[in-house]
C-alpha cells in the first residue's frame, strides 16, 4: 500500500506520491459536474492499482458532494464502465 491520496482542491487535483514519484488525477468542476481530464501514473510505479485508487477517491468525493462526473480521460471512462456501482454519477 502507499500513502493516502490528498485532495488538492485549489489545484483541482487528487495526488499521491509513490516511491517519491507524484501520481495525479486532474479535474475541472463546473455547475456540479466534475470532469476528469487526466489520470497520470508514471510507468516507474505503474501496475500497482494507483490510477484505480485515484479514480475511486475522486468518485467518492463526487458522490459525497452530490456532483455528477464526466470521465473525459479514457482511463476514468473505462474504470467507470467496469465499476457499475458508480454509474449513477455518470453525466
């Protein structure tokens, strides 16, 4: 396991460092819709479920805030398709 994911509201980003390497999920927020624009996990720390945890954390925040989600990033779109328990958030 790695460090807890931080929600950097000012930067519209969820972030975590794994082995000193920053991993991020960027989003925009407009009119109650979180648009996930990028999920970035460098290959040096890939394959550990980091991107999945970033997306899950972002979607849990969206649910708590009653936001809808537009998964513009291809990884987040695929992730939401594979996790139907989050289908209610999809725009």
